[in-house]
C-alpha cells in the first residue's frame, strides 16, 4: 500500500514478481531448447515438458506485467478499481455495506476470499464501467451465482436461468440500459439476492487479507462521514 496526498493506492499480490517470473520462463525455455538439440532421445519427453512449463511461466509473467501498477485507488470521494480490461468507480455515498460474503456449506458458514460491496444505487457504477470489464465481471460472477443457488453444484456446471438475464435495466435516473451493461445489472441483482452484495474484489487483487482490507475501507468510510460538510 502507498499513499499520495489524500489517496490510498493498493497494489495487488497478483502483480508481484511479474518480471522475475517472465525472466525465469525465458531462461528455462532457452536452456530447454539447447537440451532438446543435444539430449539423447530418452530425454526427449522430459525436455518437451520443460519447454511447455517455460512457456506457461512466461505467459504468467506477461499477464502479471500487463496488470495495472495499482489495483485500487481509495480517495475521499470514491473507490476506484483498475484492471487490464478497464475500470469501475464507486462513490462512498453509494456504498451501503462492505464485508466478506459468506455461504453455507451444510451446517457451517464459510467466508469467501472476496470483499463485497452492497450498493444503494447502481447508476454511477454501471455508467462508468467499461463494456470489456463488464463482460469480464459477468464471467467472474458466474460460479458465485451457481454455487449460491445450488449447494449440490460442486462442479460449477449446473444450469441456472438467471445466467442469461438480458432484459433491459432501468437506472434510478430513468436511463434504460441494454446489451452487456444490462446483463451485468441483472446479474448484480441476482448475486445480491444470493450473497447480499453487488460488486466483489478478489483477495488476489489486494495487498492484505480480505478481512483486514474490509477494516481499512470501513475506517475510510467512517472518516469521510466525520468530515465537516
């Protein structure tokens, strides 16, 4: 975490060691390529596995490097999320509740490795989010919705009619949304009914444990409420 004036910048754990991971993949690929040319035939298969692993390592490093330098920016007025697919922004005035969602597993309640935001209204979030990031979130939330609706669905492949809710969505300001943003709005409504929250941040996007991050956000929210009007 770092701060700039009154802003708090959060760097995700997923961003760490990107260049190192990429360089390791390059070195392993180089050495494995040399080994492929000089190694005896009985080592052919292990070398191929090493080359495959090196390529995967390079891809992981490349995707880490592509991620924004900071995943979240917390200011006096907003919480902004940055992703390679785009960004979204939440006003503190629109945030009703912040916590880690929980799901029931038999007689136990399990806390998910997520931070959830329950919103008072969807307008600003949906109007500022990019269509590309909206598509990404829809795919991310699919397992959440499936598991919460069908406790016996361990594979995540169960059918749910709410996954295909593409009807228009009306914002509080009267604007009608269609297309990908309408699908996202309807998905958020369904996930709220299931888990109690509308927007989620994965633990990998944070620089600390989700519950500790919830504490930070709550402190920021309280500090804002105490500011003189």
